[in-house]
């Protein structure tokens, strides 16, 4: 069973990749549902054995590399971390596959799309079940390639192609750091196996944690290397749900959780991780306030929620980060798939300013999207409440003695402010999409997904997860950890901030015409443009990195080196010189016997002189 769970997505990928045209749209959907659904059921059985019985299973398949310097093998490791990730990956992937059979039914290339989704799932499963860093890197790079294939699935869309190229290039920055981190791990420990590196705890290497953090920043779209994530919304909506909920962006968080024994005794590294997580949580929440694209609002909320996960790992509670990852997967998949229902209903319209009034047209979609929004806000006793409030309480309580208290306080207040902003943009999304009067023309409305029983099942399952999964799994994932002792006001502050953000958003939209914005509009407008441009990171990178590198390549590399120096030495230099020499020598072939005799005599004298001396 430990091998079958990986073989089923592989079989599905091979069948659809080699013979998808013979299966057709319905056949591909049925095969994908059976294979990925079976993997999900097997993962539940294995989870009972691993999580409930607190067991660890390691399987050595075969030796992979055997040399004097490095001996490694292909193997599988099933422990608490990998099994939790497997359940999340297989469950969300199975639901996305089922959803895609309905959402993509009008596309002529559904078998290819499902093949890519299945390959994406397989490589993520390889990533989380590997028992060494080298094998993990196969899945790490594989999910990057699959994200490129899926984001650019509609190859005729120029923006989709640009977004896919941007995603894979930005991730190369983090991948270089990951490779260097793995090399440093091998030089420090003499092995790349998880068990070996976790046992030898007396070795402290700050640079290992920093390099792995940079890799996580790229993969999990943290502040600085996040620019690819919003652009990736150009791909089909099921792709966005799978990337944000269970696969690519969670890979960076998983790497830090898996590598936590290497960084838990390095306070400076933990402090840097905490700062990056807190800043990303705040950044994603602020940018989400002013976005008008429905999917980009949810994308920036992913950045913010991933920041919470990185934040709590830096504070030393990596199991709580894993707990929030699980909770986030269900309500984020629910938000994206319900957003896909809205977009499909409005004939691919994504601008929230051109929506409105959908509460009467698609009330079920409104209900499930409201559940997802309340859950991401941390509304009491929904899934998000159990992990987000625990993260902020741990940040306030300064429970990690290795981390300076200033880092904890910084993380707590940025996280609390982000909770307010999360509630604001979540209610804004609901209000603009469903509540306000319709802003779309009548001919741009259709009902393709309204009565689909497949989508009803998907939304119902994800809604159950967004409501109950946090309560049901908290003891299994985080163990016996108890909520820290904090003042009552601090304990309820995240909930109060969420409620305040919700009511403040409703107040502004209800009474905005009575608020004298014109009095201080000059001060608001620059902030609006700054947030609307996502803190201007794209412009900064463009002017500081892309344009200078392009100019260097054009003026220095191309014009001076390629067309200048190399042509001077090559076609216009040595070649021209050799041609002139050969032409001069050709004049000696005059046909006069006395001339040949003079040449023979001259060279004979030269050779004799060199031989004598």
C-alpha cells in the first residue's frame, strides 16, 4: 500500500499522457477520479496506522548513487509530517480532478489537462514522502515544471505564457539557494538523509537555514520572490486551487518543517524566518485590500496565510505551522473553486467591479464562499480559528526562549493587524461579488454550473473541511500542546479584530457617500496606488535588475563582446590575417625555376642555422 499510493497517480499520468485521445473527456475524468480517489482512500488508511499508532515506516527501494563521496538511495519515509501532507494532497487533488471534469468540459484538451494535474500530484507526493534531500529535489523541481505546464495550459493566451515563464524564472532564484543548502548539509553531516541530519544536532550552521529559507521564499511566495504568484492566476481556476491549497506553495513550508531539526538551535535564523513570515502576512493582507480581480484577491490572501505558517515556524512551533497548512488547504480550495463557479457563470469575467447581485442567481455558491471567507477570517469555531488564534497566542506568549522577545512582539502585532485586514478584504470580496446591485450586462450571464451534482459534492466536502477539520485534527497534528496563558483581551483580540474589520468594511460600503474623502484624498491616493501596485515590487525589480541586465546583455555582451571583440579576433581579425598571408604566399607560385631555387635555398639556410645553434 505504501507503494500503490504513488503508483496510482503515475498510472493515471501515463495512460492519459499516452492515450488520452482514446479515453476522451468522460473517460479521462473517470480514470482520474478512480486513481486519485483511490490514493486518497489509501492515504486515510495509512494515516490511521501512522498517526493514531504513532508509527514511522521507512522503505529503502534501491541504491541510487554510490561513490566514494556520496552514497544515497531511493526511499520512502512515512511519518507524522509526510502522512498529514499526503492526506491533504490526495484529498484536495481528488476534489480538483472531479471539479475539473465539469469546469473544463468545454475544453477540447481535458485529457492533457488531467494528465498534467495527475503528474503535479505525483511529484508533490514524491516530495513529501522522500527520505532524503536529494530525492526531495526531484519533486521540488517537478512541481515547478508542472506549474509551468498548467499555468500556460491555454497556450494561445499571451499573458498566461508570460506568467508561466515568470513563475519558473523567479523560482530558479530559490532553487539555486536550495541546491547550495543541500551541498552545505552534505559537507556538514556527510549525508543527505533526514534521519542522519536530525540525529546529529550539535552541528549549528546558520547558512543552512538561511539558504533553505530563500528556497522556501521562492516556492511559497514569501516577500521578495512572491511576484510570480498573482500572475499565475492566468491559468485555469482548478490549477490555482491545486497550487495554492495543496501543492507548490506548500512545498516551501514543508521544506522548513522537515528541516526544523537543522534550524531549531540557531536563534538568528529563527528570527529571520519570523520577520519574513510576519512581513509577508502583513504584505499580502494590505495588497488584497485594493485588488479588483477576484482570483488575485484570493491569491494575495494565500501569500498572507503562508506568512502565518512561516512566522510560527520561526517561533519554534513547526507543528502549529503544519496545522495551519492543513486548515488553509480546505478553505483556500473552497474559495478558489467557488470563485471558478462565479467566473464561469459570468462567462470568464474576473473583475469584481463588473459583478454583483449573484446572491439571488447562485445562492449555493454564495453560501460556500461565505463559509470559506469566514474560515480564513478566523471566525470562532470554524477551521481557521483554531490555528490562526493559536499562532498569535504563541507569538504573544514568547514561549520560544531561543528567540528574542522583540521578534515575537513584532510578529504578534503584524499578525493581529493582518487579521483585521483579512476580514476587511474577505467581506469586500463577498459584498462586491454577491451583494451590490448587478454591474454586468444581461447577455454575459449563464448557468452552466448551477445544478451540477458533481460540484455540489465537491463544495459540500470542502465546506465540511472549512468548518470542522480544524477541530477534528488539532490534537492529532499538534499533539498535547495547550493554548498559552495570555491575558483575556489578548486571547480574544484576533477575533475582535476580525469582527471589527468585517463591520468596518460594511460601514464604508454603506455610508461611503457621506464620508468626506475629498478632504484627505491627496493622502489616500498615493497609498492606494502603492498597494494597488503590490508595494511596487515589480517596478523595483524591473528597474534595478531586469533593465540593467538587459542593457548589459545588449550593450556589453552583444555589441562589445559578440559583435566587437569576437568578430575582431575572428572573422575580421585572424581570418582576415590568414587570408592575406595565404595570398602573399600564393604569389610565390610564379612558375619560374630560379624563384623556386631561391626559396629552397633560403629555407635550407634557415633550418641549418637553427639546427647548428
